[in-house]
C-alpha cells in the first residue's frame, strides 16, 4: 500500500490480505535507510517492540497497529531514543 518517510520516522502500510500470503513486512531503518524485515504476528490490538537494524545495529522502535476500516496493518518505525 505504501511507505512514507521523513528523517527519523518511517511509516509502512500493508494490507491484511497481503500479510496472509507473506507475513514479512519490509521497512527502512530511520537511521541509515537500509531495508529490514519483521515478521507480522496476528494480534487483536496494537503492539510495539524494539528491533536492531541489521546494517547499522541502531535500535528501532516498531509500532504495529491494525486499521480495520482500511484493511491494513500500519507499521510506524522511529529511532529509539531510550
């Protein structure tokens, strides 16, 4: 569906139908810009986790939310400041 990027922040929107076929979500590290992947695990509500970038090793805060009206998962990625 799409990716929006600004410095230190990335948002990816992936349809739920796509995730049924391929549960991996690609995202760009907000620090170095390199592509990473995270496995989507179906959940009823929003969740968050910290994943280190596979290239620059900086921590990324990943926040997953389900937008049922849109029929998509919204993944917001930011550089973890903590």
